[in-house]
C-alpha cells in the first residue's frame, strides 16, 4: 500500500516539486546526469509505441499530418507569439519557449487519451508521427528562433540522435515477445521515477525563480496558460459541431501536450539553466491541465 502510494506518478511529481523547492542542494549533483536519465525515460516510453500502428500508410496519412500540424506548428506559433508579449526576443526565457515549441509531443498523450476516453488510434498515430517529425523540425525551429544564441548544430544533432533516434531503435528490442511482458510491468515506474528526478533537478537548479522572481514566474504561467488551456478550449468549441467527443479529446491532447522532460534537458544541455525554467513550469502545469480535462469531462459532459 505504502509502496504503491510512493510510486504513484502524481505523488512522485509532487515530491519532486517539494524537494526541488525546499531541498535543492542535491539537484546540482543530479543535474549532469539528467541527459542520460531522459534517454532511459525515452527508451521505455517509446517501447509502448508499435510501428505496426502506422500501417497501412494510406489510412494514417491524415492523422499523421494532423499530429505534426497541431503539436509543432499550431502550438509552436501560439506559444512563441504569447511569449513575445512578455519576454524579449533572444532572452534566456524566450529561448526556453523556443525549446518548448521544438519539443516532440509527450508520450503521456496516450495514457491521458485512455483515461479521457479519446480516440486512441488517432492519439498513437499522431504522437508517433509528430515525434518522428521532430527529428527534422526541432533543429529548424531552434535554428530559426535561437540560432543567434550560439547553439552548436553538431550538439543539437547529437541531442536528437541520443534522445529520439537511438531510444526508438533500441526500444524495438524491448518489444521482442519474450522481453515485452517484463518491460510492460516496469515501464510505468521507470518512466515516472526518471521523469521526477529530471523535474527535481530542474526545479532545484532554478530554485531562485520560485522564491524571488515572481514576476517572471507569473509571466511564464500566463504564456503557458494561454497556449495550453485557452487555445485547447477554443479548439474544443471549433470542433464541437463537426467531430465526436472522442476525436475532440485526442485532438486537444495532441495539440497541447509536449515532452516536458525533453524540453528541460535540451534547454539545460544547449543553453543553460535559465532557459529550462519555462519547461520546468510546463511540467507542473501539464498535471493541472490533465486534471482540468477530467473535471471538464465529469461536470460538463453534455455542454
């Protein structure tokens, strides 16, 4: 009972936030290893995606394009436009939002879709395709909006290879029939613990923002609230007369959920601690966003 409580995803995230705020000193020890922690998280996360879901290609072209359009292009435009209302172009915080725009979708889209009774097939195809597209789109987005900040293209290529390409290829091994049952039993715990350690390191390193730079923190929250909550709700009303509820749920999740861990680690690896602050805040808001969708579904199901 106690073990299940401690290993609960939400409890782990809450513990990571609290420890990052009030016991940050160990985050400096952990921070250099967050890159490899994320590689491990990505490996196990991607093991849950079957390449077979992409076939036959003719039937999945539309969901694939929709995933890329929503998660990279539409969300990217909204979050960068909102960020420019509050932060100077090229500032560390703005660069953090560039990283968010370039970041692939969060694999959490899939379990969130299940819990919210969304269109699972659409969620899997859209997430997978947007993830693969990020290999090409992320460098373009970062170069276009943060290239003047001295990012090394070779370093960026290394990040994409080590955090997306290699974990995906290695995850095919974890899907071997004799191994997959063991992986499925441990996948959730490994992902949750690894992600929580990454969030702890990011909050701990940027601890000063949460206790002193309230103005910056509030502006980051407003930007992410616009991009995640407001536009997602607008998307619901736009689609309401044309699509069923399951389709709308999946579409909203594909649009709004980014891989917080990827954004945090990439920002820290390429640009330093301050640029990871928006992604750190986003990792907290994702949980709030998910709970808001649960409440919305429960109390406004027939609205």
